[in-house]
């Protein structure tokens, strides 16, 4: 396909997203909506594919659409301080989530061990722990 010959369905397929995602990105202002050529379909270009793939990769790294919008504005890479600030904040959030996941892993492993070790207990330690009110 030449540069401006993607229909919205072709664009979605080439970018690895659904048509509704393309429309959503247009509504959010993340990608430009091309003008119609007469009464025909809108035609998208390779720059649209590149931009949607950028959005998808950023989402895979955990960036939210607000952050991605800012990154797209900074895509030329000249304001590295702002880019580092955004990426650093995302990294800190990921580290917080990992710490939470590690804590959950330890608690669940402990509960599984307790359940296996106390099979004759009247209540399962896993159910007891889940049902327990944290404020009491």
C-alpha cells in the first residue's frame, strides 16, 4: 500500500488494533483524522501506523494515555528532562506494583503452607484470612 492508502480497517490491521481503537485515538486527539477525499473513505498514511504502534508500545510499558499524549508531543526527543520525568514516574509506579505483588506472593505462599499443614483445622486458613476484617 502506498503512504496514504490505508482505510481505517487496513490501518487497524497494520497497527495491530481494532477499528474502534483507531476511532477512540482520533477522538482523544492522539492521531489526526484525515479529511475525506470527496465522498470516498478517509485515507490514512504510514505516519498513522507509526503513531499507533508508538501508542501501543508505550501502553505495553505501562504508560497511560495522558502520559502517552505528552510523550507524543515530545516525540522529537529534544525535551529529555520531561521525558525522563514521565518515564521515571512510570518506573516508580511499576516498582510499587512489583513490591505489592511480592507481598501478595509471600502472604499467599504462607497461607497455602498453613492450609496444607493444618488440614484438620475446622476452617481453612486461606478462607479465614480472606474473610477477616482488616480493621479488626
